[in-house]
């Protein structure tokens, strides 16, 4: 009988945010796979947990992952913890979960603190719809592609950033997305927790005088749907009616459906499109 892989959320700042269920599980599993054992030992010592630990991180996630799967298949129960928050979210635990399912190992989650959701709810920006990008890619081309995708994103955007890269990232975001509102959250759940409600320009001016400190979560307002729609309609207006129709006809649409799509693009009725086509 294979064991169970437990994904255990740990506090993102205040150690008292750990759940009773996580504590009980960490005490009773056979092994704890921790992203950084030097960091996690502080948590285990605080709650007098003596369970053996092993390191599982970005740079050994495949080799160590296979070893952990072997132990699970032998019947051992293993808990995975990250430095802070939920394993698998911007974390190598994602790969271990995939390997566990492929091996037929049971996986369960013990929920708790997560910086992404904590910052989102604290931000004062819309929370019903959001997209999470974690840390932007370091590769220049991939980073440029991701930023380009965010230009027309209407949902609230959540990003992580380290203090030494914060100013550069804010400048890139302003250049790509325009001067939007955002909330910069830092020291979440700690004594000096801060939710800095600002704009890209105001934040850049502030950090010219004040050095960024602490890991940050950036919660950024999404693109305005009405503005996107107006810009789209303006771009369609530059097309002749025949060119606009051909765009949809070339996709295999019927003439009737193409007229309907063109009418929606231009913000007019299908009858008006039909009349204009007849005139031409």
C-alpha cells in the first residue's frame, strides 16, 4: 500500500497562522520534504516537531522527486512544505505532485496561508477575477512575451517580486501596461505589514528616495474593458468594409455570420452593415 503525499501550507510571516491539521500531519508523517531545511527548522522547533527532514527544491526536484516517489510507493507518508505559503504555487512542489499522480500515489492538500490570495484581498482592487503570474520570467524574450499578454488582461494581475528587482520591474510594467493603479504588499501577516496603494509612476518616484525592502506582492488593476473596446473599434474603423468582411469570410464564416461579427466589431446593427454593403 503506497503512502500519501501531503501538501502542507506554512505561514507566510506570522507563525501563529499555521493550522492544527498541518501541525498534526507534520508530527505524524515519516518524512518532511522542505524547500530550505535551514528555514523550515525554525518552524519545526517552534512547535517541537521532531520528524526527519530532507531538502526538496528547484535544483534537485527531479532526482530527489524520484527518490521521494520511491519512498511513497514503499508505504511512507511524506509532507511537502515550502519556505512560506502553499507548496506547488510558484514552487517545485508542482513537479512532485505530477510525478505522484503518474505513479498512482494519493495526494492531498492541507490549505492555509498563501501570499497571492492574502495580498489580493488586502489590495483594495477587484478580487472576483484575477490572474496570477508569480515571478516574471528572467529570460528576456519570454518576459517580453508575458508582459505583452498582460496588456489586454482585464482581470486583476498578481505578481511576486524581490526587492532588488522591484524598481526595474515597475518601470517595465509602466512602459508596457501604462500608468495603472496597483497595491504593493510587503511583510504580509508580520508586525510591519504594508499595503502601499499607488500607481506605477508614484511608486517609481517613491523608490527613488526609499530603498525597497522585503519580498513584494504586486496587485495591479486590469485593463479597462471599455477602453479596450474603443481601441478595437477604432482599429476596425481603419479597415474598409470589404476588408473587414474578408477577415471573417477567410476563416470559413458564412456571409451572414461575417456580417454579424463585423456589426459587433463596429458597434452597429447587422442591418446597417447589410445596407452599406448594398450601397457599395
